[in-house]
C-alpha cells in the first residue's frame, strides 16, 4: 500500500506540474495574433517600409475570413485555392464583429496559410505565410496603412489557419467597431483584441495535459493491480 501511495503522490505532482507548465505557456503566449503583427511590422521596417496600425476591427474580420473556410485546408493555396466572396464582408464578417458597415475599407492585400500542426507566430510567418516572392511583395507594399491578423484551429484543434489582412484605411475611421470593442469569438485569436488569447492552441495543450494524466492513471492502475 505504501508503494501505491507513493505512485499516487507522484501522479498528483505530475498533474500539478503539467498544469503549471500550461499556465506559464499561456502567459508567455498571450495573443499569437499580436505576436504575428509585431513580426510583420519588424520585417516591414527592416525593409524601409512603414509600420502598420494594428486595427482590431480588421483583425476580427480576418478571423471571420478564416471561419469561412470551414476547416478545409486543401483550398488554401495551390490550384484549388479559393477566396470568400466579397459580399461576405458586409453580409457576415462585419456584423459578426460589430464593425460598422459604413467604415469598411478596401482590402489591399492578404496572407493566408494553413497546416496541420500549430507553430509559433514567428515560424508561421517565415514557414507558412512567406511562401514565395508574391507574399514578400504583399508584405512590403506601400499601399497598406493598417493590418489585422488572426489565427484559429478548427474547433480548437488542427488544421491551423493563419490570416493577415491589409487595408489602406485611416486609423480610427476604418473598420470601426460599435462600442469600441470587437466581438470575441472562439475558437481563435485576433490582434488588437486587448485580451490574453490562447484559444487557437488551448485545446492542443489541454489534450497534451490529459495524455500525461491518463498515462499516469494507467500506470497507477497497473501498480494497484500488481
């Protein structure tokens, strides 16, 4: 029985340690979409292009843009690439974000990528979004004045979509949200949302945590049995 008790305390310690690790990761991550915008602006200024205003209304629309793909990674890029209809911006995206229709502004560029596994924002930028010379051209365009970024899994798991929308709107007068706060929707994170967001990757972390716990319970059952 003493041996079983030892295993029980080890398992409890393991659970607490895993939970603490997840909490630390959440604090470090905060909002991956904000990190992506920071990476974009760093790369723009390094190439002598202006830094872009992070517009939360545009960013919320970027998350809605992701959701329009309904988790189908196969239609992002390549010969089957598709784009949501322009009409969806006024009919669906803006209302879902509480963006005032009269403030919708031209989209001057977009970067969209998708893959099965979640990666850090810096890697998403270099390995997923910067796929070719066209992507670099879009990134460095001097037509952009503002940016909105979003990341989301499908129902909290893979595949993971990354979306960046650029616009030539004027700060504080384009993609204006009612009440000053864009609607938060899950799963997913968007830049400028003023909240610590790990919604895009939270499920994968919880699954990893439960794998540890379940494995420990199996081991504990083995000890009790023998």
